[in-house]
C-alpha cells in the first residue's frame, strides 16, 4: 500500500523518510520516550535511520504497520503515531509526543484522525490501545480520543526484555459515529 497523508485543523500526518531522521533521533533522546515506549535505549542515530528508511516504508508496503509523523503546518515534528495490524479487522495504536509539544492535544487529535482513517479506509473495526500501567500521559491521550479502558492485562507488555502489566482500551467505529464493516452484537449482562 502506498502511504497516505491525513490532515486535521492543526496537523499534517504523513509517513516519515530520510528527511525526518534527525528530528526522530532528537525526539527519542527524551528519557520519557525511552522509558514508556519500546524504542531502543540508548537511542542511537542508526536506530532513527532504520526507523525512517526501512521500518516505516516496509510497514506501508506490506500493509502491516501504518506509521505517521505528526507535524505542524510549519513542518515541525510533534510526535509519531502508528497503527499495527494485529488480526483481521484489528489494529493496535501506539504513539509518542515530543517533549516540547506535550499538553497541546496534538497526539489526541492525531489518534482520532488516524483511527477514523483506519475505520473508513482500511476495514478496521477495532483499534486497540495498550500502555504500561502507570503511563498516565498515554492513557490521557487514549481517553481524550474516546478509547474505552477495558482493564489491565498482567505480564502482557514486553518492554526491553521485561514483562510488565498493561492497560488495554479500544475504540470502535461507533465511538466516532461511524458504521462497522461487520455486524456487532454487544454482550448483554
């Protein structure tokens, strides 16, 4: 699949390439990004190069991972967001925001835009979000984007070789006022 670009009122979401390697490298020097995400630590220039020049393009080509850089109209990187295909009709969202731009709602806005795209263009009927228990910033983004927190999964997230408990949430097309591609029959308790 060829990469797509998405726009919101304040942002441009587009794939990253070699021109973005330095910005990705600089952003990933943030200890919070290294702590709460699965990026390597320490984060070296070759990690950024492999991400922008191989991992991101390969994900789009194979249809397995759709990665967007989140940019201001000026071209400044505010964060990164990806949707990785987990099973038929299910994608998992992951993201980080640059330290300078946290608290402005950019990643929440990008999460809604990317999820809307996944629901309307990729036949996805469920976007899952997972974050290590304690990552309150990630949870705030997910909840702000409309994700329903469904619980805690024990020993479910491997971050740098250590199994950790994680929160899990989901967003369905109906949460954004969109139809599903398959019928959905919610459980009655």
